């Protein structure tokens, strides 16, 4: 990442999601992005994201550091922490597993709710938009926004 470009904290989870999906797609070159997202939904990392545990781990790390940014040494504003907490709650609501939203066959998830899929797509899209705006196109592997 370019040293002058400061990544907004609200992009952090989008970057993590994007990274997980990119890894899946790289390991399965025949997958398109939709298939990679569907595969991500079957992972423990998705379960951690959808339960809020992934955010909680990050928040605990921030708290241990007295909410100081590791890269800049600056204190993360309280308003930003509140926004991240809202992001956590919204993520849980968008990715909630309600059995009626899923079809299962042999205990394998074969179809996710449209809402969860669209949320993950938008998170990846947001990350790509940030990469383009910050001129970090080398980070783009899914090519969602073209």
C-alpha cells in the first residue's frame, strides 16, 4: 500500500472479505466471482463474520492498543469506533442465518439468501472502488467494477 494513502477504518472488513474471496478464487481458477462468494459463505471465516466474532476480535485488538492506530500511532476517534460498531451490527443483520433463507442438501449449503450474497458483493465492490480512488489497482483481483 502506498505510504501516503490512509485506508479508512470502515474499509477494513471489506478488505478482509475481499481477501478471503480472492484466495478462494485463486485456488479455484475455474470459479467466477459469484461462485467464489458462494464458496466463502460455506467457510468458518464467513461464520465468524456473520456472528460478529471477526469484528469483536478486531475491536479487542484495538482496545488492547488503547485505540491507537498501529501504522500512524494516532488515536482512533470515538466517532469512528461508533461507526465501526454500527458496521458490525449491520453486517450481522445482513448475513444472519435464518433457516428458511437457505436450502440444505446433505448438510452442505447450496444456496444463500440473496441479501447475504448482495451484501458481500457490495463489500467487495466498495473495496475495489477505494482501491481505484486511491490508485492501488494492483490490489484488484476480482474485477467487480471493471
